[in-house]
C-alpha cells in the first residue's frame, strides 16, 4: 500500500526480542493503534503450519512499515543462518524496501534487569547488529516506556508526512509533464493553423535561440499584440521543446516571445539569455503587423508569456 493521505491505515511490523521487551512492545502497539494504524507482531500470530520464522518473514512482507526495538538481548538464533530472528526480520524488511524506524534502548537511562543482558557471543552479535543499524539508519534511543511511546508517535507521523509530500510531488510532476506534452501538441497545431489556435493558453518548455530586441524595436511590433512599447520585452527566436517540428519549415517553427510588465521583470531577473530553457504559461499570438515588410503588412505568430515557471540557464565559461 502507498500512503496517499493521513487516513490510510498502515500495517506496522513490530520487531524485537520478546520476554525482555514486553512492556516496550505494548507501548509501541499502543502508540500505533492510537494513530489508528495496525501493529503486527508475534503477539498477533495465530496457529499455522508454517515454521515460525517463515511466518514472521511473511508478515514482514505484508506490512508497510517496519519498527525495530532493540534492547540488551540479541535473541533466539536461527541455526541455518546463525542470525537472530530479529536480525533476519530486519533483513527481510530491507530486502523488501520497507521503511525502517529503529529504536535502541539507552541502557544508561533505562534500567535493564541483569537477566535481560546477553553475554559472550550473543553480546558480540548484538553489538555488531547495533553498529549495523547506526550505519544504515537514523536510530532513536529511548530512555523509558513513555519516552519510547512518544518517539514512536513522532516518527510514524513524520514518515506519513514525508510520504504524502513525496506522493504529492510525484503527482505534481506528472501533471506538469502532461501540461507540457499537451501544450507542445497545441503549439504544433498553432504553427500550422495559427488563426484557428490563436489566443489558446498553453504550458510550454522553450529554448531561447536568439537575442533580445531593444528600445529600437518598432512600436508596431508591440502594438499589434496589444502590448505597451517600452514596458514589454521581445526575445527573438525561441524553439518549443518536446515536440517533433522537423517536418515544419524552420523559419516558421522558431518564433518570437514577448513578456510585459511583471513577466518582463521575471525574465530579466531569472537571467534568461541565449541557450536558456524556460518553462512557462503562454498565450499564442497571431496578429497583423503594419508595415513590417517591404511589401507592407503581414500576419505574424508569437508567444506572450503569462507566467514564468522555471529557467535553466546555460553554463558560462569563466574568463
């Protein structure tokens, strides 16, 4: 399951040794259920013909989030691998790309009964496991049962928030790509049928291939499009990207871009120059310009920027 909203119910696998961690597992389950999510762990196993390890690993795979609690015991060891059930559950979570939230007891602050300390080979394996966790994750250390409960709540809420933001960002990116693709298709039609598609508003990604006009530009170029001379920029020769224009005359496929007022300021402040790639919202223009050629008037197509979205400027060599 992908978390799309805060009301989605997460299946959260709670992994730890058992006897020494009972109160901490209870606190973790309480924290998870208080957020209306579903804790999954050995307390919830039912009779099954599967081996207990196989059942644990299968449950890990069915969950959306893996919460690991580590005390002072390494735990029961699987004879085949030489690793504890807890470490094997952790490896299964990592193998299946489950987000891991790891919590390690702060033995200096949280009292631990002597019978719940591993010694010898198991203590060394536990030390290595903790080191492995510290290298791979942002590990939280808990000082008490209540402290652990609060850490669990904050960590799960932060995970949900981050996931929702990631999903939203991906959705926004897909929407933007769709807008750019659709805009490029409309632009192609506009180049071929300008009168039919004039005044359409589209989102485009364009590349600047020319230079700026200046105050020496003829006023009729701006007035034809309803722009104020002296308060509007003209950028010569921009090419729309993301669409095949190879079968269209190159002089027609490359047109000019205009920006007025605050949009003109945006173009200048963003450092748009030759080679810049600009994403923005544009209106498709096609109007008669008086006395623009030696033959007199002519209808000319252009783009008017309505909103600047982003700019990628070319890298310039240092001198």
